[in-house]
C-alpha cells in the first residue's frame, strides 16, 4: 500500500496520462464519504432529527405530568427507526444519486405518515375531557425532518441535472 508521500513521488515520476490510470488513483486516492456535499449535511440533520432527538424531546405530556416518549408506542418507534434507517441509507448511497433521490422520497412519505399519526392522536387528545395533555416539541420533529429531506432532494436533483448537462457537452 502506498502512503501519501510515496503517492506524490510516484505521481511525479509518471507522465500526465499515466497519472489518471485507475490503479494509480485507486492506490493514492483517499476515500471520502462526500460529507462536503450539501445534501449529505441535510440528510445528517434529518437523521439526527429522527434518530436522536425523539429520545430527548417527549411527544406530549400527560395530565399526570408524565412525559410520553415515542418508545411507549411500537408504531411510533418503528416509524422513527425506519426514517432513521432510510436517512442513513441515503447517506451511504452518495455515489448513486437516483437511488438517493428515491430513498429521500420514501423517507418523506414515511415522515408524512408519522405526522398524520401524530395529528390524529393530538385531535383525539384535545377532544378528551378526562385526560387533557400538553403537546410536546417531539410532535414537530417529522415536520422539520421533512423540510430537510426536501432540501436534500432538491440538492440531489440539482447535482443530477449538472451531471446530465456535462454529459450533453461530450
């Protein structure tokens, strides 16, 4: 395996055309998970919103003062887990923009379903006279995650259009 110093020395001795051969690039290139792309940052924020923050912020507070976290209901936990998994999968598919775009769309639909469940539950909670509860900030996490996923999909689409325009010039 070549180190960075030996890669630089090897590349200095090679001609311009031979530097770009696959074997030299493969040995000398550092692997980078494309963190510098803006859609990756948006996907990381969506991952944090659906994977970490639901443990911190309650969905709502019951009349007794108990905080209702997402883990109390299996369907909420499943939807948050799937959304987190899809965000991670989209980050890992950084080389396949079309797959990343489709996964982002599926994640948006999943968060919309989760938001619908929260709205349904909040309408049932506010209509009850026996147990009145206070809505928590955790109910709004899917909304913010949807915003970041839409921004990520716009950036992915922008990259895809840029690649298509460059291919047209060839």
